[in-house]
């Protein structure tokens, strides 16, 4: 490992702790529903609400964040996530818990914009591998949040678990202030990302809709249909999320840094099509359910997620390449991360309540065909992004760069 990697790993770990705030709610939702009387759709919204800031403000926040120190944005976001997490633990009712979750979403947005921008600047020639690693921060964070929270929920009240996660976000903060000096390309004028990045982000958004939607509601599905206790459902969900890392690291070795779009699109097609097929076993119809066990379902969803990790890794690794091919400077990486954050957050925000609504309206087996439709839309976005980068040179609105 080169001297860049301690910095890259610290930034990745900060993102993991921020993403754990998504996983904690998924595991604790059965207990929270019992205390606060949330519906299944309301529970899905509570889980995904941490993405509300990114879903509404991501692209604007990316443009604004590019004008400030990435380290300052990262530290401020971490503190806001911690403060909002403590407020969530103290919330006496669902309305105030929703409000605290909204505040938490702003801090989360700041982290997920600043951290990958700093990684891209620090990584140099290791950018493809570093950004592939960054693509795992959500599945690793969800895994940590669901597994630890699920086991702890059998022992202590859910409010104490929220306090733990709020304080955990502050652990890397002292090191964040001492990050080694690096060139931070700040924009002194406003500029927008090229159309290729927007198309890539749309594909990523449909992917996060299906990925986070399934993961967010998986504990409820396992408990409701297969009768698993909270701890077991949380552990399986955490394992399912962590399995995504396998596909991400495979993509880091396979995607390359070249201009050839065929290999990335093949990897994305595999990462979407095979999991979509496996979800027909993970969410079987009524006829198959009688002949299947919870173990078979768990194996199917874990394997599906392991393969789907290809998609996020390719998406993050390709963004600097698409910027270069579109004829715009690397200084737009922060603004482009804001675009990615917006569509990724929009998908994550919509996913759990969409899955919850579909399951409550038509039953859990409908999730498999829903995943197929979202996978097709996702591939179209990725393919369009590659085509736009190859065929069009969007207008650069002008950037003035200083170190």
C-alpha cells in the first residue's frame, strides 16, 4: 500500500459510520414500530429519510461544497450527524423522530459529498481502486448498523442504541482535522457537471432504489414471512449488505481506467441481471414458499447482493473517466459527487417506502418483478452515460482552480 492509503481508509471509515445510521434504523424498526405505532410504509420512510437532504439538495450542495475546504465540510457533516442522532434518541414521538432524521440527512449529505472528493484528490493513479473501495461504504455501513443494532436490540432499549451510533460518528473526527495536506481543487465560479455524469447518476439512482429498498425492508420481510427474531433478521440483513463488498472488489480489478466502455457495461449488466433473477428465489411466490426455507431465501439474497456490488463500484470508478472524456477538468469532481449523491439519495429515499408499499399492497413476491424493472432502467442510465461521454462535449461553464 502506498502512503495515500491511510488517508483513503480514514475517509472510507468516516463514510461507513455515516452509512451505519441507515442500517441502525432498519434493524431497530420492529422495536420502534411497536413503541411509536408506525405503519409499514411509515417505517420504510423513517429508514430512508436520512437520504432526504441528498435527494433534494445533492447537486446544489455539491456545487456549493466545491467552494470550501473538503476537510471542513466533512468534519461539519460528521458533527451534524452526531447531534441529530442524539436528538433522535431523545425524541418522544414519531413526529420529532422524523424531524431529527431530516436534520441527520443534511450531515450525511455533507459527508458523502466531501469524502469521495477528497479520496479522488488523494488517490492519484490509484483512483479506480480507491473509488471502488468507497463504493462499499453504504453496504459496509448498513451491515455494521443492522448486525450490531439487531443483537443489541435484544438486550437494551432502542434509544440507547441510537446514542451509541451518534457518538460513534465522532470517533474519526480528531483524525479528520489532521488529514495530511493535499491539493483541494476549489471552484471560484459556479459550474455544472456534464450530461454524461447526470446520466450515469440516473442509472446509479435506479440501482440504489432497488438495493436500499430491499435491504431496508429485509428485516421486516424475514420477521413477517419467515418468523425470524429481530437479532437473526438483522444479522442476515447485515450479511446480505456486506456481501456487496465481494462484487465491489472484483470490479476494482476488472473495470480498468481506459476509455473502452464495453467492459464497464458488461460488468454492470452482470451486476444487474443475475441478482434480478436470484430475487425470484429470495421473494418466492405463494406456490414456491411452501417448498422453501428461510435458509434458502437468505442464501439467494446474499448471493444476489454479492454480485450486485459490481454496479456501485463501476459507477464510482467510471466518474473521473467520464469527466475526462467529456472534456471537463477534475475540479468538477466535487460537483459531480453532489449529482451522484442526489440521485443515489433519491433512490435510497424512495426505495424502502416503495418496497414497503408494494409488499403491503400486492404481497412480498411482487418485489422480484419490481427489481427487474428497476434493473432495466438502471442499465439504460449507465449505457446512456457512456454514450454521451463518447459522442458529446458539453459546455464547460468555466472554472477557476486554485490549490
